[in-house]
């Protein structure tokens, strides 16, 4: 029996490590341990961490509260990457510390765009016709 149905699906270990990294980073940001003015001035959500199969790379998706100053926040996180990597390494206890790459999380923007499309009167009319035709 195969371990995974799809080789592109992340393993349970990748998901667990990614979630632990997410919690560590969220805690560091919430406590303001980075000692950065930009990071201290914003509430930042770490929405997801995707680990590479060898656990050496981690894409960290972040979103400042209300989406304010997103580019500035991501840049500040990138400037402080060494601090975050050191802290994650100490708290995670893996053989190798993952290299963190911070990115803005665009999923909220995409979801908002889809909601706007679905609220379009022409799309709503087509959806209502499909529901009524069944």
C-alpha cells in the first residue's frame, strides 16, 4: 500500500513541522521579540508555513492585520530573517534549521476577488437559473 495517493501531497511530518514553525513565529511576533519598529507597530498573522520535502526551506506566508503596509512588513521580516531562523532553530530541535522565506499571503485578496465576481448581477442571475432548473 502506498504512503501517499499523490506524490505532490505533503507528508504528515512536513505538515507538523510547518505548523510548529508557524506557531513559533506567531509567538515571536505576538511578543514583539524581534525588536523592530515596523514589526512592533503591526499585528501580523502567520497564515501558513510550507516546508520543502527535506525540511531545509520554509515559505512563510504572512498578512498584517487589515492588510496595512503589507510590503513594508514583509521587508521588515526579510531584514530580520536571521533572528527568526535562529529562534526557530533553538525551539524546533531539528538537525538543520529551515531557511525562512517570508511572503505576503495573497489568498485573502483572491478570495475577495472571487466574492466580488460572484456578487456580479449577471453571475448571480446565472447561478439562480442553475438552482431553479434542478
